[in-house]
C-alpha cells in the first residue's frame, strides 16, 4: 500500500493520534502524538516523502502554480461536496467523511457559543484539500507544516528525515534564520506547501484575522504546540496563536461515531456562507 493513498487516510491517522480526551486517570493529552510507535506503518513513509520533497524551490513552484486561483469557480457548499467525492465508502476503517468531519468541528464550535465566523471557519478549514483532486500527492497537501528557507527544527516530527532534503545542506537555507530576519513575522515566512496556505489565500479577503490565522497555521504544530520557530514570530503572531490553539481543540477532539445530518444543517451553514463569502470561490 502506498503511503496514505486516500485523503481520508490522513483523517483516520489524525483521529487515532488525537482521540477524544480521556477521563480523569486515563491517558493524558500530552501523551498523544507518539510518532515513535505510530498507529499506521505508512506514517513514517509519508513523512519521508514530505520531508524530502518540501524544499524552498518546491514551495515557490506550487505557489506560482496554484495561487493564481483560476482552476475552478465553485459555490462554497458545492466545493465541500466536491471534496467529499474523495471518500471510499467501501473502506471499513473510515469513520467519517470529509464533510462529516467539517460539520462536527463546526457544530462543536457552535455549541460553545463561539462567534459565527468561528463556526464557519470550522466548516471550511480543510477545504484546501481539494488540491488532492487536482493530482497533488498526499505529502504536498496534508501533514504537519514547517518553514522552508531556514534550518529545519528538531521539534518537527521525524526531524532525522530532513537529511534527504537538499535544503538541509544548502548554506543559504540551513541557518536558524536562513533567508528571514528575526521577528519578521510569519506572514513573511514560507511554510511547506499544503492545504492550509492554499485555503488561506482563497479566503484571505473574506474572514476576520483570527479565522485566517486558524486556517493558515492549524497544521503548524512545531510552532503552536512545541514552541519552535518563535524567533520568526512577531507580537501579532503570538497574540493570534491563542486563536490557533483554541481552534485545534475543536478540530482534533470533536469527532464522534454519530455523523451530523448534513441535509438538516445545510440551511444554517448556507446562511453563514452567504454572510461572509462570495457566491463562488475562486479556487
């Protein structure tokens, strides 16, 4: 089996690494993300490809290729359904479809009385995975993100696999700051290419700043969970990362065995879409 052949493999992997919080006396949250003994033998292979291929040049190439945002014009809900075509209903190991996961995340945020733009962010946050439907390999769409153009942190998962990345021996890209300046701000830092940055660019004129931070950095675990790359952040980043951390609690811990009823929920979410987004998204 190739590493993470289906988009849904990634969501299953995330569900296993981030199960719902244990009761008192059970496994602690800090015990999760154990990459020494991952639940799937394909996980290390996924990161081997990811860490080898995500170079400075690769990221610039993908930004030039996709950020023209001229591949499709779709209403947001239709784009969500388009993403959902990746589900393999015959696979017994899949717990949730893509749309189910997004609705469960959004419903958990809604149940806590968060602002409506926050709820909409929960619905949309993985929409950038449509990149898979245009032929992008899994390692260029999902997974933890990290900066390119500077030294790879040992707090990124499987850091030893960066040895195969040519940037690791390039003097221009292998110092702690690399091509960046201290405190330059993450907006000036190129992260590994994937669904986070792509969707941020699609929605950057539509949602409030905290929502855009959630979308752009929710996979940047080395920074928002492990504290790496703080030398690149500015004060605004540090303030906004409180929202990123809050969002991740909903994204990772909201899954359940009871799928939401998309047909019943659609009118509410269509109302949010109409309030914040254009009639069609440029993808």
